[in-house]
């Protein structure tokens, strides 16, 4: 993992001091809420339904056991005993008091963490592939570049008040596991024919109201130029991105309006002055940072372990788990293990303080003290010895972290939804739970196979519903009611695509039935080992639509009095401005 | 009073803002030290450039390149922040300094608040006129929020990795 030097530490410490003073000025009334809002947002602090929510940056998803224990401490000390891992590999806490947030930041700084730029109209946390450094299909380890970009974007003076938020994802493997096509900038670290490292640069991807798949702006950018090239993209966006309409302010709208050729011309005209200038990366700096990402002390092992095969023959649950939650590793005798935060009945992405402490212990004992947060809201132990699998599985099972459902029906990606978020039109988490319970049967899940269900409570798409094989979005037909649009055909990865809505929206209780009908079509139409998305691509949307709307969806509804009040607030929140 | 070169000083420049009925061609520019809107400069250039000292200000949607040929004629160039959250002024300042080579006073005017000053000085502003309802001594503190930064801009010109010898993986493991 990257380790702070004195400079990194000083910058983060000074941020704590700065924010403590900003909070003091807000509490004393020196700062208006309007003035304070962008300041707190650039520190990841939102005012939600029940209180302040703090989003903590987990840079490119990498977290140490010590940092995980700090999350547990924060959950206990300042929150209600749990935290929520997000689709951008961060963690957020939902029940905080404003006056305590400076202390939380100080606690985080003590373990080399922060909440800088996890929200606001600035460059957000850089995200990456959860299997960086260990995936067999990795071409270039992107971690040093992710860290260098993190530092470059941290408090960049020119790009703190952009037209809108700005998200960068970086990947270095043959298969894109970082959704780089769905980001404002997507970077794919590649090698050219001479074996030199560079980046394929995508721009203008994004979800939200207007989902767009990113477009290539540069096929091969030598690594030395990555910071200056990104700087030029941001400068063009900062100057010309729309500021008159929040819903048209993302870079994708500018790229569409100018066309990729004109956008590229402007970027490269700006870049001409910067290229080979002082912002050019040096080999020394890349080596310095890469020195933090060297291999742990792997043992020399073989990939063949007879005890695992014997145990698999005896235990179906273990076999299922190995099939879904264990991934190959580039080093013989090692595997990566996904700890599922998607046990049916639980909130997707949530972990209790007790689980976090236990997860940290698992990381210490089985994976060199490191963990990764996935953008699908699970956790990864990246460097596990194959021979430890049985014991790890037993322990993870006891902690309710071993649901064998990674990439299956119940591995649902969900935003927090209307119970927590002022933007959401509809509840997400209860719907995720309801769907997971309906399809809990593990044999059925394994029969259906690879599928992604993504739920967002509104069109802002925090649940990345556009790239779910089945995407669900909360909509309001009239004030205070909740409806759900269902789309199919979305996908992430090398074959990224945006899902298409199948028809009129549904009520809360109709959605599981709709999914059931979609699955019936798939199970009937699929050829051999075809996955859900492959069948959708082959047969098109029509058979699915037809079957969903063939007969009336008669499902009993229990009306919800107030979708925002399902989780009762425990204390008064200062400066609370309710949405309704 | 304004902040200039990290000190609070008296300021005798007047910022001319066009009123509802004013027209750039015909608005009267009073004698003395005046910072005129870009449009007034462009329309009254012949007369204004006779003055010993003149300033110009840019709105956040105006292009600094417009001043390319005149850049050394100004004692002051100001950039207006209509709202503190409008970040275009940062790129305007960067381009004035880094691309157009402007070396005179570069002043932030408009919705200029303490918590934006640190970033403003880094992209090339050396003078700040904080909003009049705010305490200028308090605003001054905003210039020293951080003692170190990562990236190059106008100030400093070099990124951290070119300025100092940074430690590698020898630091204490978290």
C-alpha cells in the first residue's frame, strides 16, 4: 500500500485544522449554509435526511487492516455501529453530528486517511480495479499512477470549483473491472508494441441523467504525460463546461456538444504548452510510489491442493463459495477472495463495527493485512493462500460474510435511497432486500448465473443502474409517491452498454415479480452457457418486454406513509433543511 | 482596503461596473486609477491607453486571450467572481500568467471569500478584494491554510516531486 511521507501527512493534518475552523465558523454563524456547503462537500460531508453523512475516501479501494479498524472505531464512537461501502470504493457514515466531524477527520489522519474531495464539484476519489496487482490478466499495475493522480488532484487550485463533479477511473488489465467507460475520464494503462507503458484515454463517459459511454480521446498517451494531459482536459472543461444548468454541466455534455474531434483539438492546443513542462512525470517519482506497491512476501507454492478438492466434494456450500467468491491470482498457490456484503436480508454494502474488526483480523491472518473495497460494494482479500481457503471460509461464514453470491442475483448494487438521501425519489435498500429474499435460493441463483442488478433511488444513478444487466431507478410520478423504472441490457466492462427501459414504471412490490418474469424469458431463451446479458444482446428487448407486460402484475401493496421516515431520526440535527 | 502580496493595504483603484443603462462605448471613465470592464477597454481603447495607469477586469465568461496584444499596458488586471462557486476565474488567471505572460497585479474581485484565497493565490492572483461585508484580517488567514502542496500551477511552478527529495517505502507502515 502507499504510505504517507512527511509531506502527505502534513497536508492531511493541515486539512483537519482548516476544516475544524470552517466548522467553528459555521456553528458561530460566520459562514452561511450556502457558503459552508461547498466547503463541507469538498470534505465529503452531506446534510442528509437524518443528519450529516460523511464519505471517507478509500483511494482506489485499498485499505489496510489498521484503517479498517479505524472505520470500526468511527462506527462505534460517532455513528450507530455500522458503515456503508459505496459504488466508488469509499465508505460512508450516516448518523454524524457536525460538531464531531473534525475529530473524525483527525482520527482518520492518524491512519493516513481523509475525506478530501469525496463530494463537491471537484475531482473525486480515483477508483480502480479491485484486483489490481494480483489479477492474472493485468498488463500494467495501475496503482502507482492512481496514487500519483490522487496526489495531483488533491487540492488542485484550478479545479476545485468545476461546473460539476469529476470522476476518474483507472484500470490496467485486459478486462475492465473499474467501469472506465462510465467515468468523466477513463484511463486504461496499456503497453505499446515496443512494450512502453502508456494510457488509452477515454473522456465524457458518465451515468446520471444522461448516460453516456466514454469516447476515446487518445489511443496511446505515454505515461510521462498523464498529469499534463488530464490537466488540459480539465482546463477546457472548467472554462467551457455549462454552468447554467446543473443537469447539463458534466463533461459528457460538453464533449457531445463540441464533438470529440473539436474537443480533442482544444485539449491538445492547451496541452501543447504543458507537454514536457514541469508537470511531466519523472521515472524517479513513479519508482518512488511504485516502491509502495511491491509484492508482499509470497511463499513458493503450487496451485494444486488436494484437500480443497476433497472438501469440495463433501461440501456444496463450500463448492458454491469457491465457484463465485474465489478468483484466480497471478502467483501460484494464491487466490483472491471476495467477502460478500450482500447476505440476503442485509443492506448491500453495509458492515457493522464488529464485522469490520473481524474483517481486519482476517486480513491480518490471511492476506498480508490488506483489503480492497469493490465498486460492487463488497470487500476483497487479495492475497490468500489456497491452503487457507477452508478455514477462511468457515470463519467468513460465521461472520455472515460468505454468501456465495458474487456476480449473482443477490449481489445487488444499491444506493442508500430515500431513507437516507434527500435526492432520492424512492427507497432502494428495502427493494434490494426484497429482491434478494425472493431469489435467495442459492441453487436457483447459480442456475441463473452471472447477472447484475443495480438500484438507484433517482436518476443521479449512484447505484449505476444504467450499466446493470437489470437496472432499477426510483421515479416520482407525482410528489411523494414512489415508482420504479426497469431497464435491461446495461453492462460494464469491455462491452459496456447503457440499458434500455422496458416500459411504464412499477410499484415497489411489483419489481421482484418483474425480475422474475425477465428471468423466465432468459431461462427459456438461453442457449447453453449463455449469460443473461448475452441472451438480451442476442434476442433483443422485445421478448422480455412482451412477457413482463403479458398479464397484469397483481401484487399486494402495503402503502408506506413516508418513504423518507422509515429510519427514525434519533436526535435533532442543527441546520437541518428538510426536503419537504 | 485590499490584500496585496499577503498584506492589507489601502487601495485607490476604482472598479467600474456598467449600470443597467450604461453602454461600453459611451460610459464615462472618470480620471484617476480605474479598472474598466473588458468591453469598455475594447470600445474606448484609443483614449484609455493614453492614461498613465489603467486597469481592466474580465468577467468569468470572457477570454483572457482578448488582451493578448495589450497585456503589458495594464497596471492591474482583475478577474470577477460572480459567485465564489464559479471556478472559471481560476483558469483565466492561470492563462493570464502562464500563457500570456502577464506580470502585473492580478486581482480577484467580486464574491471573494477567505476559503477560496489559498487556491486563488496559487493560480496567479497576488491581490484580493474580499467581499465588503467580510473581515479582511480574517480573509488574510486564508492565504496560509496549507504549508505544502502537491501540484505545479503558477505558484509554485514545480510540482512537489520536482522540488523535494521524497521518501519512498521507508516510511512507517500503516
